[in-house]
C-alpha cells in the first residue's frame, strides 16, 4: 500500500488530465447523491409503484401531455397537464397527508411536479423514476384513452 502512495504523486503529475476527469466525475456523483437525499420525495421502480398503489391506495397523477396520456398510462392514473398542475388546488389539498405518486413519459417532468408537491407541504410524495418508459420496460400493463 505504501508503494502505491509513494508513486501516486508521480502518476498524478504524468496523468493530470485523467486525474482531473476523475475528480470531476467523483464530484458530480457526490453532488447527485447529495441531491437525492435532500430532494424530499422518493423515487420508485415500477414494482415499487405497484406496491404503493396496492398497499397504500396512493393517488396517481400523470403530468404527461394529453396525447401521450391517451396513447398509454398507468392504470388508475389521473391526468393533469403540467401547465395546469397546481399543488394548491382544492382537490389536491384534501389529500395532502395521503401518498401521492407522480408519473410522466420520461420522469423529468414528474420530478419537477413531485418537487412542487413537496414544497407545498405534501407529506408522502413519490416519483416513478424513468417514467412511463421504465413502466413499459418492466412490461407492466397500460391503460389507453382518457382514463
């Protein structure tokens, strides 16, 4: 071990670009993990979402655009376009203490919606990581049409 530490300065000086890339990747990884712990909502897999719906009767909101929602969505999901998504809506405020799961096509838009719910004081906010794409890859059932 001391032999490795003895040659480390020489290695770093000979391969400074490689060392800088390593430090950059390490910093990005640590920042991503820190964000994951502080974001306040929980990422779910398709199987985890199914368990949440079945065991805790979670409210499922799909914030995809209308065309994507009609092409296919998680059964039981309520469609609310992101442009109309309001965590302070009187219907949503009623379920503030219940589990709420947010879904979209890729997981990007739903992550933003989950963050807005958490900031609005919702206690149990969940997000389908990877969105409907992950749901399809897991070969989970889809509902089509307006729901």
